[in-house]
C-alpha cells in the first residue's frame, strides 16, 4: 500500500441531473478508519484559446448563475455524452463565437477542483480562425469580444476575467509572447 | 436590462453536506423563457505558492477520491465557516507542509468552475518560510515535496500535476522567472 489511497466501501447516489451527478461515498482511509466523501461527477469540458489574425483573444461575456455575475471567459462548454473532446472544442468554438478553425491543438488538460469534483477541463489553442455561424443553445445568452493581450491582463487584474481557465489562458498568452 | 442576466424563480435544496451544498433552481431567461440551473455551493478555498530559500516550490502529493488518482498540488484547503481567506492560507500552509511564513501575499482569486459552482479559489504567494509543525486533519494523508521550476514544468507535461490551481502556479513561477 502507498499510505495515501482511499478505498470505496459504499456509494449513495443523491442526485443525477443534466449537468452534475452527486454521490456521497463511505471510504476506508489509509489508517483503517472510515470517512465520508462528497463527489460531484461532471461530464468534462472544453475551452478554446482562439486568437484572431490581428492577435486578439476571443472572449465571451456571459451571466453565470452560480455567481450571480457577468464575467468574461474564453469560449467553453461541456462535453455531450460520448463526444470526443476535440469535436466538442470545434463545436463550442463555432456555436459560441461564430468561427470555425483550420487547426486546433490541445495544449493542456487539468481538473477544475479535484477535492470534490472529477471535472476535467481540456484546453485548446487555435490561430487559424475562419468564418462560421454562431448558434447558441436555447438557454444560452452571450456576447463575443476580441481583446489584445494587454487588455486581457488588465481584465484579470480588475476581475472582469475571474475564472480559472481564462486566467490560465491569459498567462499562456503572456508566456507565448515572452518566448517569441 | 442587459440581455444576459437570469432571474431566480424558485430554488430547491437537494443536499447540504460537509463540503458542498446542491441546489436546483428554476430561472427566468433574458428572452422570457424558463430554464433549470444546477448549482453547487462551496465555502471557497485557498492555495499557496510557497517557495523555499533555494527557490523550490512546495507540493503535496495526495490521493484525490473523485479522480481515484494520486496527484501533486500546491498546498490548499477549504475555508472554515467564517474564516478569513488570509488566516485560512496561513493555517493550511502550516497544517499541510509544517511551515509557517513571515509574509503571505494574495496574488489572485478566481472561480474554479463558474458554470455549475461558486467555489472561489484565493491564491497566495510566499518566499519567507519558517519552521512550524505539520498537523493534518484526521482524514488527510499526504506527502510534502520541494521541486525546482524545471521539474514542475515537466510534471505539468506528464500530468503528475493535473489540477487548475497548480498549473496556474507553475505558469506564475515561469512568468516570474522570465520577468527577472
């Protein structure tokens, strides 16, 4: 034994929704005691760093109900059941921004909040945008903006950009600019 | 109206746990239709980029039950009820790593996953570590490591570092190193 791993003893399904699935599990700890773990299962998501010909990043401005706030984020969305993340990224980019792209590179994958959720976020990069057609979900309302890197850095500072994936995206673009 | 904001019509509490609180709300959309929103309320968290005298970052290696994986993360933890994030960061740093510090600077705050959760992650930086005493929670098992920046970048590449806050931390240290 590695002295770290926990073992599932019992799992209780609390809720199975359209987005999240909540389980409360009883687990065996490395020291032989029991504990309870609350687990939010999530289908996973994609997010796209999309850079225009004039080197601006696409951002979408949208209301986030859990925060009761309007924030700016890179285009993103949940995986559909059985959907490949690469296909999902292509789909979300066009649905939200009205752009398709010629090439899309997966640059990172990370867990949003591994303490309570298995949500894996796949991050993509493209600078080969072409025209497509915006077509939002029935319950989706957003505005599309293109900002240059200096502006994006300022938006992180003043919290108009306030989510993990978009802060990551801005740092990614800063590192890319400095490595040129 | 801004054409983006959603209005709460009705809120149903599904679960109130030790970590998460799940609500399913009926909301009014900007176009007058209704929709359902699943919301995971979370107390918020802190994470600390802690740099040693020889310029290594502290990482904790721990099993994450939702992932069924052992990963490396920067020291982190949930806010206790009514706790100030600054105090929480000092507390978690010592509890998990056995180090106190002289100065701790809040460098960023962002939402982990604003589509379904209000978890706000407060990120701190310190390079003024002093000795303290490690004292883990009863159900917490982890190992502490110190890695240099090159190693940390490699760990992101090979997914031993696989969570948003720690990927952010590595980028932050890369930017800091390049700006020197």
